[in-house]
C-alpha cells in the first residue's frame, strides 16, 4: 500500500552560521493494506518530520514514496490532489486544524463539498449523521464553535472530517498526547474501530510503547532519524533485538509508560565519537564493528534490525 524508499530530510538553518541537521536518514519501510504500523522513538528523533514528508507537506532531500505502487512525490495537478486526498493526517494539536470562527457543521461540510460536488443538502445531512455516529458525536455539537468543545470532542471532529474524505491511509501523529488519559482511550478506540471498519492503513506515531503495541500490527523504532528495528508487535515486546529497543521495552515494562524526562541514555565516554552507528556512544554492546554504518538485516520472519552486534 505504502512504500517509503531511502527517504532523507535535512533541515538547514541558522542565524550566524548555517547549520544542516539530518532529521531523516535513509528511512525505508512498507505499510500493507489495512495494516497499522506503530512508530516509536524519543522526542526529536524525526517522527513528525517523517509524517509530514510522507504526506507531501514538506519536501524530502531525497527518496521516494509509493502509494499503491505509484510514486507520490512526482505527481502533479489533479492526480496529486487525488493522491493526497486519500492520505490524511491527525495532528497532535487538533485545535489548529479547525477554523475557530466556523461552526462544526461547516468545518465538516467543507471537505465533503470539495470531494463530492454532486451531493444535495439532504444527502449531505444524512452522510454527516452517519459520520457523527461513527465517531460518537451528537447532533447538538454541530452548531457549536471549536472553543465550545472539549479536547476529546475536537479530536473526534477531526476524525469525522478525515472520515468524510474516505481516506485509504491515515497518519496519526501523537493524536492523543494532549488529552487527558481517560479521554485518550476513547479517541484511540474510535480510531481503531474506524480503521478496522474501513480497512484503512495507519501509521500510528507515539511516545507510548504500550499504546503503540495495543494499536499496531508491527512496530518500527526510530533513533536519530533512522529506523533501527521493525518487528511484529508481540514479537517486538517479547524479543527486542537492538540494544536501544531492549532498553525501551525494559523501561516501559518497569511501569513507566513514557520516556523519562532526562532521556533514556547515559553516554560512554570511551567510545570513538566518529562511530557510524549513532547509538554507539550509549551502547552496552559496543564493539569495533560498530564503527561501520549499521545496515538493516533480517533476523527472523518480518523482524529486521540495524545492529552489527545482534
Ligand atoms: N523546520 C525545521 N527546521 C529545523 N529543524 C527542524 C525543523 N523541524 C524539525 N526540526 C528538527 O528535526 C528534528 C526532528 O524533529 P521532529 O519534529 O520530526 O521530531 P519528533 O520525533 O516528532 O519529536 P516529538 O516527539 O517531540 O514530536 C528535531 O531535532 C527538530 O528540532
Ligand atoms: Mg512530533
């Protein structure tokens, strides 16, 4: 369904001196039809950059993205519109997506009107009614402004908007990290239900490994712009291979369900700083071979890892 090939993204900025920062480093993976791929990694590792690049919101430095075997980034005109209409994203801050001066029904009708010019008002209303039911909103919410809804309700409106566009692929970029824990579970359940009902492929991004493993068929771990391990969710939890993944699973199973504020890592000063593996300075398994850039290798069925020591 979705295939990402050797995607690279460098940001270049600076006031006094121009600095280039590699936010995505040769990222490749696939997401099958109807599948959920969970993406975990600590803050700043490049998760949102990957999401935005995949949806064409920012251009990559190099690399390719295939959607149903067709290259997406080089598409132009109507084809591009059609393409990106089938891929949608749910952001961390849903309140920025809705126009604060538009009542909810207008925010819902707007994308539908663009996609389906030929629906009359009655058909519009009936479709909106179905979608409201799907995301658990009430008719009375339609005549409110976004500031008259709770965070969880706003995220449901965003889901309803996306659903009205009949997407085939959704990226959820930490969709509930701004919500209260009790509301988080409701929104996540709705997202899962919609995904299963409509057979949508999903890239689910989160800091929370437990949440990701509940949502996902497979899990990908990102570290400093690189995917370092991909495995089926249950296999990953039982048998993480990369030393960073082992630390992640250990941290999450020891009752902490999020990354600790000071980060997970303690640097080992004795390690050659020119090492091509970016995890080497923190790695307990460090050895001479880690000076070569790690390559993703298959370890068992559907389990891939980028580490020479595994
Ligand atoms: N427009 C930009 N210009 C320069 N650097 C950027 C830009 N956007 C992001 N970055 C940098 O790229 C890196 C990856 O950022 P990104 O937002 O993708 O991380 P993330 O994994 O989504 O983090 P979080 O979990 O906190 O959302 C960070 O170091 C960030 O500072
Ligand atoms: Mg992010």
